[in-house]
C-alpha cells in the first residue's frame, strides 16, 4: 500500500493546527498569566499596549524550558507562525524579533 503524498495545502493546514495547539498549551503552562491577547499579540496581564512576550512571559518561558533552548525556540516559532497569520500587515522581521528573537 502506497502512502499518499502530502499536498502543500494539507501541510499548511497541519502546521496551523499544530501552532494553535502550541498556543493552547502556552496558556495552560503560564496559568493564564502574561499570555498574548489575540489578534493584537499584547500581554493580557501587563499595561495596555505592552507587546507579548513581555519580560514576565519571557522569564516564565525560560523557567519552563530550562536549558532546552531548542524546545523553547520551536514553541515560540509555532507562536510566531500564528501571529504572522493574525497580523499580516506587520513587518515579518519585526514580528519575528519580537516573538522569537529574544531567545539568546
């Protein structure tokens, strides 16, 4: 039995579904504190207009992932994908720097 080839559309749909699961997991991990308000991608807990991830969210994510920088990078990379879909007018490099670029 031959396996069907994955279409580009099916791959995009699967990637989007995975990214949404990552976002749901984030909210559970951070106990609904300092999570993104979508589609603005501002912090729900900080002062209005504070971009997510705010410093407390970054600290929580570093604590959750410990030394697993690859896992953290994959997680925020999935969130970047969702943000880029929800904020198509934002400059992609600026959105990337904001959501992923803080990991060093």
